[in-house]
C-alpha cells in the first residue's frame, strides 16, 4: 500500500534510523511524537532526542507531550487523520484512544522475537542471556506491554563477537527494511496478525547502573556475555587502584584462581569458573585501547586481584 499518511512516535537513535527510512519511502510522515528534551552534557542544557532532531531537519512537525492521557492531547492526535502510527522505542504508554485513532491502528517495531524479551532492553538481554539469535518484529499494538499480535518478523543471529552496539545497528537496518515491506502489504488479506504464544514469555528489564560492576565470581562465559551486552553503554567495569576501568571485549580461556586474580602479567583474569583474557579496555577519561596499550604504564602483575 503506497502513500500512507503516518505518524511516528520514537525517541533514541534506533528510532531515528527507522524514521529516516520512512522519510525516504513513498509514505508521508505527517507528524512526529518524541520524549521532551532532557538535560545533557556538563552544562545540563536541554537536548532534543535523536528523533526530534531528525524531524526538525526534515521539516516535520514535532510534538513532545509529557503524557498522552489528556483528552486535549488525544483529540489533537485524532485530528491528524492518520492511516497508521509507527511506534519505535517511544517511552510513553499509549492509551486506548491513541491506539484506536489511526485507520490501521498503531504498529510497534520491537527489537526481539516476541514473546521473548518484551520490555525495555531486549537487545542487551538477548546477548546477556546467551541467546543464539534474536530479531525484529512488527506488532499490532494493544493495551498490554508488547503483547499484541505480530504482523511480520526478521531473524538476526547472535555470535560470540556480537555486542549490544553491533546488534543495535543490525536490528535497526533489518527493522527499517521489514517495516517498509510490511507497510506495502498493510490492508492486504494475506497479511495476518499472528497472536503471540503464551509460552516462552520473558521480560527485558531496563539496564540498571548496578549491573555494570563486574562480579568476577561469575563464570567466564557468563561474564563475557554480560560484558558484550553492556558494550558500549553503560559499559561493564572493574576497579583497579582506585580507578574505574571499562571492559569492552574479552575472550574466555582456561584458567583457575581466586575470582579477579591475575593469572599472568598479560591480563588473564580468573573467574568463578574459567578465566577471561582482557582484550579491549577503557580507562576513565581515555579512549578504548587493547591490552598491550593498557599495560604500557599500568602493569598488572600476576597475583594481583582486581576489584
């Protein structure tokens, strides 16, 4: 179906990538909704979201309500006379009046294979759990949290090298393609929304700051997944001589010792089971560097224990 009149509701860079694809499609993006500007940087200056900034550059009207619950906001949305609204990591709950306003309702692009990893952090949680694949889904929205029937999906493998950053980019590309393909079929009799199964439901809780601190008591394989799932943001870290060191890449290896103990002078660190070879590190206030560069001036001797 060509020439749909769309609304777009999203906030972060992932959403902006999808919005850019829609802008380049045959469809009209009539209005964009995004989270209000937030304080950012050292000066705490109000910063519009990635979606907000892109919409302004493209000359698309932007609305940033703090809530969609008021009758005034809902009436304003209804007046847009949309064929559909596309929702991608927006961050606000959509009341039923919003869900019902567009002709074809509201379609959510979600970064998982539903019903696995409903919720806020599906990309990170899939890696951290050791999933071998994930994907992207276009879902017909309903009142529940990511519970609506699925119109289409695409699968993406997770390898032992996958990080949250690389998977974010893969899923954004796959999602843009999938959404455009789905919109082309919107209204066709062969595009059927499939209800999600009741089994296999998992929730991707928001990443908390406390999760970034490395617990060397965990197994090397588990820690490796955890580190990749937090790369690049917020970045897993350990303490060394009072300094916080981010750990961006590791390799599980054989080894045994006290958790956190250096088994050699080349950054092989014992875990609860096995060991990790530290590959890419980032000291506070510095850029990412390999192990050799890190050890130049920061020797960690065999037997030292990292915090």
